[in-house]
């Protein structure tokens, strides 16, 4: 593929990735805020948490409905989009980098730059390509992920009125390396998460295409990469997002705890994660298990899955549709 075509393809992948990520992030922000509030709450998030009775203490948030009501009453409708600006600044370059690197890797692995040929890659290569693309995107956008988590978890009264004040305080108190707090567990999480998400998405697409060929064997299907409707793409993305999140959620909880270390929140939000509370990722998991039980590693799993599934679906569908539109426009 010559240089102009490579540049055009990179522009298409980056633009479609950024647009799809922005749409997905904005639509699912309320669930993400609720998920983060659960994950950074040290107290149990439900009465059925498998903890010794002596560890039960009053909790700020105990369920999705109750949390939604509290956030709306105390912070208004804007509370559900708290941290959305840094989240957009994180997710748009994240998905832009992710889909661009993913296409490059699949082009290298398949020997073809045509997207329709990438679906025939082995599942192993699909998983590896997704994992590597996720790592590259994570490193490139991580400071915005940190700021998003802090702003979304602080509640009322606000510790930081805006992203700038949060950024300056983190640099002042933790140094530039503070902007990458929790990067290690994030990378450990993103390798299986991105690999599962993209690998299972390609797998579900292959299965659906095979089903379409079987179902419409006597009719002519589209010869494009899909042969799939937007609804089928949505279902494939939904299934991929669900599988990835269910497997990797505990690592996401650990990452969030590192990100909000030392954050001064109002006492009504419960105990806070003290600065340098965990030595490393393994120590964090052991401490969470010891003090909060297995349920502690799955705090926020319901809103997280409810968010991850449609977020993955919307991202994949928006990317495929935007990519097709840009390709037809630029050619």
C-alpha cells in the first residue's frame, strides 16, 4: 500500500475511533459514575457481601437505584456526567490510537490492508492484536483516565472544581509520576480486557457471518466485510464487552483504588484510601480480600457490566459505520 493510502487509512481509523469512543463514552457516563463510586467505596456495597458481621458499617451506596437517587438529589443531573470532559479527552485519543494500531497490526498479520480480509485472521492473532493495541492506547491516554476517575469519585463538596485544579494538585503532591498512578494494574488489566474484547468480537462476527451464510444460503449476501446488519454488529459488540468486563473487573477495582489514593472526600462517603495504602498490585488485592472479602473485588460489577456491554456495542457499531462513511467519502 503506497504512502497516500496508508495516510488515508490512518486518518480513517483514528477519526472513526475518536468519534465512536466519544459517542459511547457520553451515552454510558451515568453508569460509569455509579460504577466508580462503588469501586472506590471501602465499605460493603450490598447487604449480601460475604463479610464477617463485625466488618459491616453504614455504606454510602448500597445499590444502583439507591446510588442513582442519592447522586441526583445531592449533585443534580450533572452529577451523572461528572468527569466526562477528561473522560472524553481520555477515550477519544484512546480509541483513535487503539483502532489505528489495531488496523496496522492486522494489516501486518494478514498481509492485506483491506478490512474485509482481517476477519479471516486466526482467533489467536485477533486476541494478540487487540491486547497490543489496548496497551498502546492506554499509555497514550492514561493521565486523562486518572483525572476522570478522581473527578467522578469525589462527590460533594468537590475537592477539585475542575480538571485543571486536579491536574496541578496531583503534579504538586505526587509529581509527574502521579499522573500515572495505577498504570501497572491498568496495563495488566488492559492486556486480557482488550484482547478478549477484540478477539471475542471478531469471533462473534465470524459466527454470525457463518449463521447468515447458512440462513441465506439460497440468496446473495453482501460481499463486503460484514454481511452483517447494524443490529448484528451491536449484538456482537454487546457480547464481547460483557465477556471482557466479567473476566477483568477485579483488576479495574484495584486500578481505581490506586488512582484515588489520598483523595480528601467528605466523611459521608465513608473511609478513604490513604496515600501509599498499597505497596503494589498484589498487595492491594490481598488487602481488599482481607478487609472486604471477595465481594470487594467485584464492587460495581453490575453497573460496570451494564455500562461495558452497551459501550462496547456502541463503540464497535459507531466505528464500523463511521469508518465505512469516511472511506466512501475520502475515496
